[in-house]
């Protein structure tokens, strides 16, 4: 199952973090998680991500993680003065 969320916590020294996913809660990820188009060191708190979640006996785990594409504005900004 692939879901969207935001990085909520990262511990760079120990190599793990959490992703906050609405209606699911926090999902654990680590340096051992598979990354698509990014890497552990490139992630920051509040980054939007897409994540494949696997349920384990210790709770939900991110088995694949990628950065979400930037949202593209649906219309041009109003530049009138």
C-alpha cells in the first residue's frame, strides 16, 4: 500500500526516522529502507513523501520511500498591481 505523508522526525546519528501519515499515524523508516530518487541523508523534517508501508510485528515500516513531487500551481499567480 502506497501512502502520502511528511517526515516528522529524523535521527541522522542513529539512521532512522518517522513519517506522519494521516489516519495511519507514524511509520518508521531507516537507512535500510529502499529509497527511490533520494537517499536518507537528503531527507529533512516536513519533506512530503510517498511511502510503501509494510505491517510488521513491531508496527508499520516504510519498505519504499520517495519524495513527493512538488505541487504545481493550477493557475498563474495574480500579478496585477
